C-alpha cells in the first residue's frame, strides 16, 4: 500500500453541492440494505399484490373495450354487480379507486414489516459503534444526517408502495386504450403517490426516533412491533367492546318497547307470534346497523392504532368513501348501512388522524434533535 507523508493530500474528486450531502448517507444505507437476502426476498414478495392489481386493471380495461378475449376471464369480476358489468365505463373511477385502495391497504401493513427490517439499525448502530463523531467531524449538519437516514427508509418504502402503484397504473392505461381514462383516473395515481410519501415520512421519522433511543437494534425492533401490533390490538378490542355494549343496550331497549306495544294475549308459541317477533327483531337489527354507521363517523377508537391513522389518511387522499357509497346503491335500502359499516372502514374526520400523525412527527423530530444535539460541538 502507498505511504504518504503527513500533511495535506490533494483530492481530485468531483464536489457535490451542499444541498446533496444527505444523498451520500442514503446511497450507502440503501447499498447495505440491498445486500441483505431477507430484504431482497421481502421486496420480491411485496410485489405480489402489485401484480394482482395490475392483472385486475388489465381485465377491467378489456371489459371496457368489450373484448372477446375477456369472456373466459369474466368470472374474475363476478363479485361485481351486474349493472357494473353491463356498463363498466360509467363506474371506471369507482373501480380503479377501490382497487388501488385495497392494494394500498395491503401494502401499508407490508410497509410496517419492511420498516422493521430496514429501520432499527440506522441510528442504533451508529450509537453502538460511536460513529456519530465521524459523521459530524465532516461538513455535515444534523438535518443532513437525519434526511440521509430518512432517505434510506423512504427508498425502500417507495419500492413497494409508489413504484408498484405507478407500474400497475401504466399497465391499466395500456390495456384500456382510451385517452379519457387519464383524465378520469389521474387523481388515483396522484393520491397513491402522495399517500406513499406520507407513509415514508411518518414511518421513517418514527423508526429513526425509536432507533436513536437505544444502542440495540433488537430493542428498537421490539418498540416498533409494540407500537404497531399493540395499537392494532387495542383499537380492535376497544371497538368490539363498544360495539357489544351498544348492541346489547340497543336490542334490550327496542325489543322491550316492541313487546310493550305489541298485541296483548295470544299463544307465544303460535306461528303468528313467532313471525311477529322475527319481524320485530329484523327491524331492530336494521335500526341498530344504521345507528352504528352513524356513530362510527365520530368514533375515536381506531385512532389508537398507528396503522389505522395512516389508513384513514389514504382513504381521504383516494376518496374511497364516495366510491363505497355508490357501490352501496346496488344493495337493498335496509342493507346499505351495514354494507358501509363493513366495507367503508372508519369514518371519523380524517383530520383527527392528521393531527395524530403530525404530533408523532413533531415528537420524533424533538427526540432526534435531542439525541444528537450534544455532538454539534465536534464540527
């Protein structure tokens, strides 16, 4: 190896601008992540929902064109109402929106797992091996360090959220061969990209904050699992408890009222009495489902889950509620409230989730700033 005298050594490389200092950290982090076989396999598997999305969009494009080749595959769309299949172009926006919404819902939870694989080591290893002084002895600011580490998480999340969505959208356009489809569905693509950026920024800053709190990446991974899984479980339990309590109280009150208003006397075992009780029970059930859907529009319990808050923002960006409302028109009037309650998801105001995510982002930024603030003097 060459031996140099102590002193200044001229460097002939190309200098990049100050605004791109973070890119070197991102590039190195992505290179290290790509060398992991587990991450490679996970990225490969995470594209499976995108392939299914692209397949469904291609079939839908053939349906719009009334192509003869789609006859053998018409059963794939058998879950749709016959009115939609007879005039698919009129429901183009709703179908594309719902397809992308389901795809992004799946990718959201895959993103939570990918963050678990990529994020815990980003800062905890620097703390364990005391590498931060090496970073800040260079002309590097804290914001450059944070953005560089965030770029690592954002790059991997873009590989399973943004890029698949764009690829599936392009394939859907190719099979549609209708210029007007761009005008009708461009909002779906923009909403998907923005939603992917929201997931990357929110989840990225949160996992970096957790990673900066411990020198052990295992503890960071456990913190992340606890945040995601415990939040989901707690949200589900709170929702089910509220639902059961309201159901018992509602049925007890209304069935007692129906019994009090019913005709007196008569054999309770007679056919007419049984039919009357059955009709009363059905009426109470329909009233309860309508009431549950109304109450769900102000129910805060899903906000306990971090993933549910992200999902609520995605629904707002894509506008899925209006699509589900139009799909509910194919159901009987008495079943529409139940349909919306089952399929439309939480309907509380979307800005409630936005407040939660902004609060977590601010907390994460404060934690990151506090953990490395003392190292500024090394510059």
